[in-house]
C-alpha cells in the first residue's frame, strides 16, 4: 500500500463537537480551547457556527468567539453558515472560510433545516456571491453522505449531484460527512474514487464520526483512495443533536497519532494537541471518548515502562 | 480496493478477554458465555488457557469449562498452552486446537513466562510432538509482534524468525498479536506482506487490541494484505495483565459489523453475537467498550428512526 507523505487534519471540535454537547461552554472557555488548538499547530480550525442561536444555543456567541481568539497568521479559521444572514454575520467577523451544509438525503435535510435539498442549494447562491465578493474561501459539507438515519442507504449519484452543485457554486472544498457513523471502508473507497474521478480539481475532505468504532478504518480507506483532508474533534467531543444515535467525531488526537505512527506528516504537535484534549475534558467536566487521551502515545507507553523498570532496578 | 469475499473471525474473549478481567466468572457463567458464542455461529472459539492457575486464576477451571460447554460439530474449540504439562491437560480435555505463545521481544517474553525466546521455542518441541501424535491442530501466537512496551519497536526479522520457528514445528497457523495496541496500518501492511511472501503456505491471523482506537484500521490494512483470519473478544472484554497500558481486544461484534457492512461474509450471526455481548456485559457487571453494543447496528438505527417517525405520524 502507498500512503501520502502528508495530510491536512482539520480540527472541527469547537463547532461540530461543542454544538452537540449538553454543557454550554462560556465564551472565555471556548477561546481558551481554540487558542490551545492554534498552539497545537492546526492549519485549519472550524471555530463556530452562524446558524440561528435558537437552533444551536451552544454556539450563540459566534461573534464574541471570533473577536477574542488569538489568530495565528496562515491558519484558516472557518465557520458554518446556513444562509445569507449567517454569511453576513460571519464575514463581518472576518472568518477565513465559510462552510455551507446540505444533507444528501431529503428527509435528513428537512429535519435539519426544514428545506428541500433544492431549496438549500438555491439559498447558497447569494452566500457564494458574498464570499466571492469578500475574497473569502467557500466550502460545503455533504451531510449524511454515507447513509441517512431516516432513509438508510444514500445513492452515490445523489452525493455526486450535490458535490456537482457545490462545484458549480465555486467552492474550494467539499467535506463528506458521516454524520451518524454509518460509513464502512469499502463504501468510502468506492465513493471517494468515484468523486475524485468526476471532480479531479476539487478538494475533497472526509468527516467521520466514530459511532460504530470504524472511523479510523474509514480513514485508511480514504488514504488509499487518495483523500488527503480529514476532520476530527479534539477529545472526540460532540455528535449531532439532529441525528438520532450519533456520537462524536473521531478524536483528532487518535487520528493524528495513527497518521504519525504511519509516517504521515500532519504539521500538528501531538503533545500540544493532547494538552488541548485534556483541557477540553476539564472544560466539559466529563470523560471524553478519545483513546490516546487515556492510553497515552505508543512512545509514551514504552518510555513509562522503561522508567518504571529503571526505578525498580535502582531499588533492587 | 479489492476485498476478500469471506474471512474467518476467531472469538477469543473467553480466553484473552477473561484472563485480563479483575472479576472472575464462575464455571457456569463461562459456559453460558461460550455456549452463546457457539450459538452465534463462530467456527473457532478460544475457550480457555492451560497456563498455571496461579498465574491466571481467572481461567483455573479450564478442565471444567471444556467438560461442560456444548460443542457444536465442526467448530474448533482451542486453548492456550504454555508447555508440555499444559498440553497434556488440554489434550485430556479433547481440545480441537492447541495454541502456543511466545513474545517477539526478549524482555516481554521474560516478563511473561520467565524464559528467553530460545527457551520458549525449545519447550514447544514436545508439545508439537504430543499434538501431532493426538492429531490435534497446533498454532502459535507471536505476542508483541507490532511493538513491545518494554523495548519499543520490534524488528520485522525477529517476527519472521519466530514465525519460521513455528513453521518448523509444524503449526497450522500463526496469530500475530498486537498485545498493547501499538500497531499501525502501514506497519501491518508491511509486516503481513513480508510474512505472506516468506511463508505462503502458512495461515496467518491478526489479533489486535484497541488500545489506541486503531484496531479496525489495522484490520483494513490486513484485508488489503490478503490476511483472512482475525481475532476479537466479545464486547471488547479484557486486555493483558502482563502488558502495562493494555486494553481489550477489538470487540468482535464491531469487527463483524464492519466486515458485514463491507459485504465480507463471516458466517457469524451478528444479532446472536450482540446477545452474547450483552450477556458478557451482564456477567462482568460493567459497561464493556464495544461500540455497536451501545450504538446498535447501522440497520437498526434506520429501523428505529423509521418506527419513531411512523408513530409520530400516526399520532399527528
């Protein structure tokens, strides 16, 4: 198997993670977490959402968060945007990327935003115009791209159609969301190869939730299909309140740990990311599901065992 | 990517899982669990261990367990065996397979069995003779094949050397153990391809622990390298008390769920396996780490959501 030398890991915990947590963090707490993620070296962080505060009270302080985080030059700080009003708010805050979202299944889209897919896509046109006028990067999520909790299987042609609509809108990237952890590696391989062939110039990213434990397995399939952009949420924060049975995104530190062990560079400082994961755990006041957060890095295991042995031998 | 049409999943929870649990099940409880696993359709179940009862009190009732389980014809019921004495006990119980074990790292082997690797291998010769005389299948584990908590990286040549020693003993299969969850998919791919090329006629199996969340990712790499035998422990039971930082094997039902979703047959009835996992959870009296145990199958998610919707529409 051949592996890419480098991939981009997008940290989406401050948005996709926090929007699904019962506990609402203060603006101050969110800023601490995002600053810790910037310190960890991510090149892209999705920091908040400009959906209606009534729908997602967890992220009602989007403006305040964006005003107070310490932005490192070169890092792309993005925000989720549902419509023209959201785009105006986001642009007023100086976001670096606007991310649109629409479900690949009609039923999920209606449940999520009370619109048909066609209505969602039509509503994106003025957003794309605003982003273009402002010179701000535009991207789009395909939600439930690997299966819908209401409809079950989602036809690949439906995903392809939506990616095509995004391409026509002029997006720089499309992120395929496995919102309720329904993807499997064979499906990831098929869909990604199809889309890469159909849209060779479009950046494709993968966004897996770890609901059934297969998120990193799906990443392996994605790597083999040539995808080099992956999302994670620090600590494994979150889920999706609109999708029954959903659990959090794959923990970013588990993803980065696996990639580094494979010899794939991410530019992320894993120790600092683990510090951010411990901070996230402390802020949420509950144990987060990340594995490396509990077990430590592979290299730490060896070091701690060797230290214990040395201590024992010194005693003996 | 091409995938095998079918793979063999070995259930090792009654041995590798239970030996690492603090709570010791009664013989009656173990028999219930193993019978439930037989009902789930496994073709191979590792049921117990004939190591010294002082070393593993959890499995001190090996004879009683083997005497009382309901054996389905055709199923291979195997047991772990450390030496000649263990082999005699196992053969007296009519086991279908004897599994030897030696670590790929000297330090781990000394910690585990207080012998050098050479001493372990020499001790296997009379066991192999006993097994051959009895016409019983013989196999061998390479423990810490993907990394050692004491020594760190384990050279591939060292694993190759031990697999070669097993081959010379006449084993039918070698199981590569990732005892403390140190494997990564790139490494799995490299090592498996090397060993398959070197030992084309030997059955190779993979035994992953999910310590750092990458067990199913490693399975994907194994599938691509042509490996068709995988271990799991029902519910994600267990770990390894001799390996610091270890957690349980990958949950068998998570493995089977992923394989079935990929269109790969296992012969296992996933619903019955999930019933066995719930039984294991009840018997252990704690939440087990399996994902599908909590989230349910992908298909259940859709069905339960559709049922709730239908109920709501009927009300409305």
